[in-house]
C-alpha cells in the first residue's frame, strides 16, 4: 500500500517536473522568436529607409575611399576583397546593404552606417560598371 502510494507520488513529481521543463523550453523559444522578429523588423526598416533615399555617388565615393579601399582597392578593382565592378548586376540592393551592415563574411567587418550614407554608397557602387 505504502509502496504504491510512493510510486504514485513519484509519478506526480515526474509529470510536474516535465511540465516545468516544457514550460521553460516554451519560454526560451518564445524569447528567441521575439529577438529574431525584432531584429528582422529593424533590418527591414533600415533597408526600406535606405532605398527611400536617392544617394549621391560622389559622397558614396568619399565614403568608399575612407572605409573600403583598404580591402577592395582604390578603384574597387579588388585587393583582399573582391572586385566590386558590376557588383550591382550580381547582387540586388538589399543583399549589398546586408553585406555592408551584416558582417556575415569575415574578414569584411560590419559597418555602422545611417540610411543616407548607405544610399550614397549604393549609388557609388551602381556607378561602377
Ligand atoms: C577588412 C577588409 C574589408 C573591408 C574594409 C571591406 N570589405 Fe567588402 N569584402 C571583403 C571580403 C574579404 C569580401 C568577400 C567576402 C566573401 O564573400 O567571402 C568582401 C565582399 C564584399 C561585397 C560582396 C562582393 C561579392 O562579390 O559578393 C561587397 C558588396 C562589399 N564587400 C562591399 C564593401 C564596402 C561597400 C565596403 C566599405 C563600406 C567594404 N566592402 C569594406 C573585405 C572587406
């Protein structure tokens, strides 16, 4: 009698324990999804704002000289990083923005840049045929 009641208590304990574990997993997943969603939203907002501006190729050129020539070469013909001529035919604007701000392909760093300057850079890259 006492044996069966203790195993019932054990079973109860196990179900409670499982419930808690599932609850914790659920909360962790929820947090991950929220972080992903917020990030995604922020990225899209940045891309959208960048594409709203009609950048200046000259300002973009200056930005390129300051930030990118070390790796892509003074005429963007490539050095450590690849030649960027006709890059705009291979990658769409969204992908180029992600490339510059994402830091997804080391050693190329991620750049903190505002939408206006990003659109200037894009305009410059479009001017490279
Ligand atoms: C520290 C070196 C470095 C700097 C600085 C750098 N890049 Fe890069 N970049 C790279 C490398 C290396 C790659 C190739 C990454 C890969 O795909 O493996 C690359 C790739 C790219 C690509 C994609 C090329 C392709 O063929 O897919 C673009 C566009 C680009 N860089 C633009 C820029 C711009 C614009 C800047 C300045 C704001 C910049 N990069 C600064 C090293 C650099």
